[in-house]
């Protein structure tokens, strides 16, 4: 029997708004599926595009970045920088064969626990529909020295 | 050591264009110093030699091998492994061996479409639709040609590499400096840097070596060099809207391209502490776009015609993603 596909999502949340939104979702016992692993950053502007590529090449099926609403950034306008980076990153990964829908940017303020939970749930659904990305195995097959350590049972 | 007491040298080309060999010859009269200090054991582009001559050498008998080119077929892989076994010092020489370079861009396409491009374009005369086959029956027996792999790999994805010397091709003054260093090491006057060191390059970015004037970068429009009649000869090219890869690229070339008015394309590979070349370019360009409006940002980004090809022109095979999805499909 094959197990249903459960996407692995990495979430990068900003300390001031969206991480608190996630916290609020938690304290108000708002349920969302456990597929997302959150990484807290000080600001969405701290998002180095390399984090996203590391997530994809390390096995993530989707990456979600959350920041404060435009105009509400704790560091004035760094969330606009995140917006520009995400838009350019989407254009960069698409020709490589990564559907840009696997990368999502969401604005959530500290009081929007419900919205946060809902967005996470929607995104997990979208990525589930896209299916597994499997990039880790692909990248490992490109490195002959790592091929030996590839687990046999996983189809590439 | 050879009979005349000189240490042995080898240089090999795998998937590459031959420019690296020319860069070595471009060291002019220094090549005589080189000849005085080394015996060439194997250098197919410069002199006749057979693989069996290399096979006959003792392990470690070659002191220094400069290996250029990526690993695209089983012959490349075989020779890389053979030379590794026979060499004390293995240098990944030039961008292809280091990071894939232009041949590495083929990792965006499946092998069938590469063959299609090469053997079946409008300008190709190939009415019988002949394609390379790795083995072919002849009356005299079976003949083999190297089997092409689905992707191009960098040298260090196949064998253990001692030093990395980047550049497409490495600048001749850098080659000369490395030759000097190795000769002094042979004479016992210097020691080798730690294994894994990037040699023949700087330790900063091309921007740092570039003498163009920099002001605050605020970009409203990206342009291509053919779109504009005249660029300011003094000011940073990126500020003028040209995509210049200087901010992500390792120094060592003395910023030749931007100095002469062409944007840096990134042939020296990722700068210090740059984990992924393309990611660094995305970060750098997104930071200097002067807009907060998603629609306007998209319109500005339309000016970057081929983001993956521009940001990974030299580095795809060694990037975090290493390949496009298409190249592995069906394999
Ligand atoms: S971006 Fe290009 S032109 Fe500008 S300083 Fe850097 S290397 Fe020079």
C-alpha cells in the first residue's frame, strides 16, 4: 500500500507579525495540518534567496514566506524587499522545472492567527495537488560521490 | 619523477572548449620556465600521448594535473578517475571543471533535446537522421564511442579535488602566478596552501576590483546592451540598468569586462561565502529595484529576459539545485 503524499513545507516567518500570528493561531487552538515547519527570522527582508533554494534542494515540496503587511514592517520597508526577492526567485526557479506556485508569500499581522492558519492550510492543499518535488534525490544523483548514500527504496 | 629528474605534469580537457589550454599557453615566455621545471607526461592538446601511457604510470607519479572541462560522458569520468589515481595534486582548472560553466547550462534540457538541437536543426544536413550511438557493429567488430550522461557534473562531483582555479578561462596572470608558486614548491622554497583552497583568484568580489563610480542604486528599468546607444563610461553598469553579475562574482580578473564596458557575466564563479551564485544575484538585484508596487515590480522584472540563464550562466552544475528537472526526467 502506498502512503498518501504528505507535502513538507518550510515556512519562514517574521518575528514581529507573522510569527506572532502563528503563535496566536496556536494559543487560540486554531488547527492547521502539521506539514509546515516554521523558521523564525527577524524580518521577511532577512530572507536570503539561498534559504529557499536550500529548502527545495534539501527535500521541501513548498516554501512559504510570511511577513508584515505592506507599510507595517518593523524595519520600515524590508518586506517590500522580500516581495521583490520572491517575485524574482519565482522567475528563476520556473525554467529549472520548479513550479513557482511552490513558493508563496503571505502577509499576516500579529492579530491574524485565523488568517495564518487558513493560508497555511490552503498552501498545503496547493502543494499536495502539485505532488512531490523530489529535488533532494535529483541533486544527489548529480553528485556521484553522494549517489552511493542514496537510499535504494526511494524512487527518483 | 622522470629520468631527467623533472616532476611530471598533465593537463586534460573533458567537456570544455579549449580556451583553458590557450590561457595556459598565453603565459608567454613563462612557459619556458615551466618546461625547464616539468616534464609533460600527458597533455593531449599539446602533444601526442595515449591513455595507455598514463595507465602505465605509477600511482601518484604525476606531480600536478590541471584538469579542465566538466564530466559529460563515461570517457571524461574514466580519465578523471585515472588522472586522480596517478596525480599527487589535482587542480580543477577553469570554470567547467569547477562549476559546469556553459556546458553545464545543458543541465536545463533533456539529452534528447540536446541531440535534437545538434543533429536536427534547419541548418544541419542529416537527412538520414543519424544520432550518436555508444556502440556500433562493424564487420571488424563492435566499436564504442563515449556514452553521454543525462547531466554534466563538475570535477569535484566525480573525484576528490585538491585545488580550485576558477575562470572562463583563468586569467593568464593568475596562471603565471600559480605556475611560479608550484615551481617554488618543487624547489622547496614555498609550501602549498591547504587542500580545498581556491587558487589563482582574489578574495573579494568583482565589484571590489571595479573602478566604475558607484552611487545609490535605484533601478526602474533593466536594459540590454543592444537596447541603448550609449552608456556612461564612468558609472557602475548596474546603476545604468545593465545586469552586471559583479556583486556575486569572485574577484581575480581585475574586473576586465566592466572596465571595458561589458557587464560581468560571472565567469569566476561565486564570491567568498556565496553558497549559491543565482541566489546571490536574486538577492542583489531585488534589493536595488526601486519599487514597492507588485505590478510595477513585475514590469521591471520583465527586463530580465532569462533569469535562470543569466544567474546560472556559469554555475548551474554546482548550484544548490544543480540541474533542471527536465534533464533527469525519464531516467
Ligand atoms: S555592478 Fe558591475 S559595473 Fe557595477 S561596480 Fe560591480 S562590477 Fe562594476
